[in-house]
């Protein structure tokens, strides 16, 4: 693993060269020959000069890195150096350094030792020492301005930022201390509310609201609860900070995160988050409003739910209709302002869209647990941690918490490489994603690099990286392809480079590649690169490295990562579409069309690679007149395959047992849990919830539905885990939470039935596993007529399953981990039933089966 790390370091060297060659060398000019008199020599420190070193002066002596002038008027350019002057009259300017070619501010430094001195106008970073009429003065400045009082380039229009303070009831609180800071957190100005600051349009600022004794900051007027509010003003604006006073209670904040999801042709389910603060008065319920014209007019659906529950199902709706909702929170003081607006469209009667195959290969939010380095060493879960830092005696660290995975590194000496990484298992996938955060904008020495590397697992040093490079001037982002042999890089190519000033320190990176000829990359949701004829030389499968590295020994730097996932591809596929279907759309809850695909041969393919997964949206199938044939809410991953099903002609069912719902999901239980969200069990009598779990590394410890525990019915774990759990007579809609006895890749599916015998719902079960690689098959002998049989095969993810002899309920393949599936059949007479699957490659498997008894 250390070799991998050392190979990655070469990217930093290469990128440093590229950035210098692009942004510095093009600006280098010859030293001006317009100096009338020169005493001494200009030494060999030309490498430190990146601009014009011309001077119009009476006499000049010294070198280009330390020039002493007796000046009547001067202009010049010196990088990171001291410019000493003995000035009698000055009205010119001194330009000191700008190796990245970034737009810099025009900073005037006033001096007043003599009325004949108008001032020194400075650009860049460095120190000016002056002796004016015998009075010595020294000024230090940088591209951010003296003491942080001015940011880097931007619009020169002045705007005003007014900050007011209110208590939670909306009463003004005068005298709260407010600070205006630049983007680095350095104070620019401060004052007591209400206070107005002068700012520059287009520049980034931080406004910090301080608390005082029992007057504690609660939230801003936009709902943000962080007292440090970022803002890039384009016009004068007024902001209001709300404080909890400990004595004055008021109306609550509005709910947040409202989501509307269609559950059928006549039902939409709502969910939201409780307000961050009720300001001393308990939430007693929620007001729900509904609109049929996308929010132009509203009607009250529920005046007060009278409950703290943050879910609601709106039933009895018209099919193929868009409904829009908003929610307000209620306490004893009144009703809050409304939440965000959310919309959903009910489906068409008789049609539905089911998930046939999930494209999710692996995911880790990196924010779902808090673990120290020692805890991760003992139980690393999905990741392997390594690097050359230990061998080089370089300080390093790694940990996880609710803000992400954090990897720290410090070079053992300036110019000496060191780094550390988290590397994923090998996956045969095409899409890789992570959010990467750089800790600083500049460093003191050499460079610091932080990125995500998708690398071939065949042993060669060939990869694509989305990465940062930080030096003493700025942080830039780049996409780089490196190719090599088993020991070193032979060639690299910078495919995309962002040289804009003040780039964000956190960016969202998606790399999509087949490793041979196709490469596509998105940064912050925007496509920055695509090539279908590349020569990548990095055949699949791949590893993914989250890796910082540094040659700066002056500081310990911690890079951060979150929202990591891997999918089989960037497209989704919708199959088995009717002959009248012409297009398929993905539509978000605001009604915006995110992607469109044309139907060909009953299948439509839609590219969703630019979006963050899971993408909560509706899949809509339209005819040639743009009428909706079917609309189904989904949580979408790249690589998902969906199938349109006509519910008006369902598979044969017994008169006693009715299938109400089937739903499935998959993922990595890095925190030992996986959730199948918002499962609706239906409304018939004598209900039964049956949950199937397939896993590769650990078995199930418990399962709950809406907090109610399920009972284990049967299972087998000789090769891979296959378990069936059940709950009698469940009600409503809730989350199915599966807790495993350790980290594992997991496939979870659920059936809900009505018409099931509540005394003896599962009279017969069977399990089976193989000892020689082949295809899953299981037989069970039923005891009663008109019963259902459910089977649950679990096989290594390197093998896919197809052609079930019983009706497929769900199927999810997680490559190189686990394949989980389920099928069912109605048995009209007691006897032996066999369910078989065909494996693409014979492998070891486990299977479980259950008989479900009708209530008649």
C-alpha cells in the first residue's frame, strides 16, 4: 500500500510544474532597461521574480530581491521581499509579487510624517520600510489587505450590510455585538445591533453573531443555526439574528426538510424535520396546507395534527395529479411561518414502477459514526488505512465524526513527501463520488495536495484524480490522469484545471470511467470533462483512495471527506414500457425535469451522473401527447434498473392472501444498520410484514418496523447470510431498520400481505446451502391450500441471478460483495414446491424459504 501512496505523490510534483508554467512563466518579463543609473548588481535570484522589475528612479542600488532606493517617484515589482526606501516625496506605487496572476486589490497605505508625502500604493504581498524626513515606518500587507481589512479581487461597488437582533417573539434586542469578518475569519469591523457595515459587492464575508449571558444566539432569519453566517452580497441587505433570552418564549421556528412522495395513484406521504427550536414552548402539532396550482393558492388540509409526529399520509387523491404542500409548527404561542414547499404527482391507476436492480455498489456517508484513530484501527469497517507517514516518522492522524472522515498529515521536513490515505475495497464499478474539503487556502512551504484517486487494481500506477494543490499563493482544483507501470508513473496529463481566484475549499467530485477509453467528471454538479476516446490505461476493477499529502513541515493539515458512494454506472434504465410510452422523465418535487430519455424497444435510458445520490424524484412515463402513463417516486442511484408493471393484471393470488407491497434496498452497514424507508404495509385485515435479509460478512441482530421489533422466522449462514423475519398485524407507514452484528454489505427486501392467519402465519420453513459452486435452488413442502411460498437466495456478488422459476419479488446485485433476491409462488394445494435461480457463475450460496398461511 505504501507504493500506491508514493506513486500518488508524483501528481503533486507534476501539478506544481503545470500550475507554475501556466500562471507564472507567462507573466515573466525581462528586467526593464529604463533605469538611468545602477550601482551594484542584480543577483541570480531571478527565479523569485514573476513580474516587471522596472524602476523609474534617479538612482538604484542593490539586487532584485532587496532594492534600496533614493526615490522621487517609483514603480516596481519584487516578490516576497523587503523594499527599503528613503522618501522625500512619493506619489507612485510599488507592486510586490503576484505569482499566480490573481486579481489583487488596490490598497493605499497612508503616511503622514510629511505633508509632501501623498502615500504609498501597494499591490501583492511583502513589506515596505520607509524613512520619511527622518521618521522610520514599516508596513506589511498581503492580497487580503492590511489586517484582513480588504478581500481579494471582486466588484468595487460598495453595498451595506445591516444586522439586527430579535428575540424569538420578534422583539428587537439592541446592543448585541456583531463582527464582520473576511472569508478567512479575520475581523474587519464590529458593532452593536442594529449595526450597518460597508462591504464590497461580490466579495465573500462572514458575519458572526455573539451571545451575551442568557441571551443566546438561536438562528438567522434564513433558518441557519450557525452564528457564523457566510454571505457574498450583490446589493445592500438586512439580516436578522434571533436569540433565545431564557425568559421570553415565542412562536417556534418553521419545520425543515419537507418531502412529498407519491405512494400510489391516490396517496402522497409527507415527512419533515421538527424545528431546531420551539423557544421554550413545546411543539403541540403541525398545520398542513395543500395547493393544486403549485403554490399560487393554498387551502388548509389539517389545522392542527395535535401530534409531534413528523409524517402524514394524504389519502383519497385524484390519480395523475400534482399536489403541493407546506407545513407550519405550532406551540402555545402560535403558528410558525411555513416550511419549504414540496410537490408530488400521484400515479396512474393500474400501473406502477418497481426496482428490478439497484446500481448502488457501496456507500459510506462518513458522517454516521464517531470513532477515534484507535477505534478505527481495531475496527476499520469498509476502509483500509495506510500510507508512508509511519515509515517516514511523519505526524499523521485519522478519525471519523458527524462532519466526516478526517486524515491529517505533516511532512517530516520541508520538501520531503509524506501522506496517509483511506483506500476502498476493489469494485467493478464506473461511478465514484466524494465531497472533499481542503483545510487551508495557502501554506508556508512547497505544497499540500488532497483528493480522490480512482486507480486500477491490476497493480499498475494508472489512475484519475480529482484533487487540490495548495502552495503559498492559493488553492487550485484539477483533474489529472496518470499512467505507469507497477513501480512508477511514466506519464501524466492535466485534463482540467481551475485557475479562478478564491476557489472554494470544499468541492463535490464525481468521476465516471470504464478505465479504458471513457472518462467523465463533474465538479459541484457541473461537467468539467468528457472524453470517449481517451487512452486511460487503467482497466477495471478499481480501488478508490481518499488521500492528503504534504511537503510542508511547518503545520499539521487535516483533509476531510464525506458522502462517499460507488455505483455501477451513471445511467438508469426503465424497462418493460408499454407500446404507447414515448419518453421517460425524472422530475423533482418542485416539478423541474432533471433528465429525459426516449423510449426505444420498450426501454428508456437516462443519465443522472451529475446529481447527488440517492436522488429523490419521480420517474414519469409519458405517451406521445405528454400524458402521464405512470409516475412513481424513487430514491435513484446511477445504474438502477426499473420495470413498469401493470397492476390491473396481477399474478394469481389466493382468495385469502393479498400482496399489498414489495420494496427493497441495499447498502453497507458500516455502522451496523441499514434502513428501508417509508414502507407502507397496507390497510387490509390480518396483515403480515415479512422482511428478508441477504448479507456477506455478518448476520442480523435485530429488525424493527416503526420501532416495533420483528421475530426471526428462519435463516441460513453457511456461505452467505439469508434470513427471514416477520411481524404480525403491523400498521401504517414506517422505517424498517435492520441492525447487523458487524459491518457487512446487505440487501434488504420486504413484503406486506393481508389475509394471513394470525395464529400460525408461517407453518413451514426450509433452509439450504451448497458445498460446491452452482445455482441456488430450494424446495419446501406446504401444509395448507391457497398459501404463498417465499424464497430468499443469497450468493456472492461476483455472480448474478436470473430466470427465477417462481415470480421475482426483488433482485439486487452488489458486485464483489453480495447478491440478494426473493421470489414467490401461490400454492393452491398442499405439496412440494421448488424455486430455482440461474447463477451467471456457479458459486456458494444459502437459501431460505417460508410458507405463509391464509386466514380463510
